[in-house]
C-alpha cells in the first residue's frame, strides 16, 4: 500500500512539474482587461506573431478575459517589461481557431502538445492584438 502511494505521489509531482515547465518555460505575457465592474483582470497567456500582428488564444468562450474583450476590446499587454495599449479583435472561427492553434504549436512545440493533453482548446478563439 505504501509503495503504491509513493508511486501515485511521485507521478502527481512529475505531472505537475512538467505542466509548470510547459506553461511557464517560454514566453508568457500578461493581458490586463477590465471586468464587468471595471476592475482590472490580469491574465497570463502565450503569444505568437504572424503577418505583423500579435496573437493570443482564449481556450474557450467561457474565459473571463475573452468576455471582457468582447465587452470592451481595449487592453494593456505586458511584454518584455513594457506595457503597451492594445485593441483586441476576436477572429471568427473556424479560421481563427485554426490559425492560433498553428501559431502556438509552431512557437511552443512540445509544451503546446502537453497543454493540449490537460486543457481543451478544441473550441479556442484567436485574438489579434493591435498595439501602439
């Protein structure tokens, strides 16, 4: 019984460690949006560049920051210790979903595959950021 418990705990710790490295091992940016009351909401996410634009993903329609952006597309992007004012444009699916999945898979490689095992991104949305 004790041996089984050690195996389970070791597997859980390894799974958690791999997931943390996958999520945080490469560039992560912070999006600052405003919730329905106007309070700031900070969301950590991956970012990709394509066709001269910055792109982020909302894993599904229920993501709070996506709801914020659909209400008010203004946000602040924190990247490389710089804060940029941006406007978000949620791209229509299925094209938006296909684009962001391709971009993140190319940029984040094995980490994107790993996170795909633990988070459902099959209904994700691509968000194009225009920043000043």
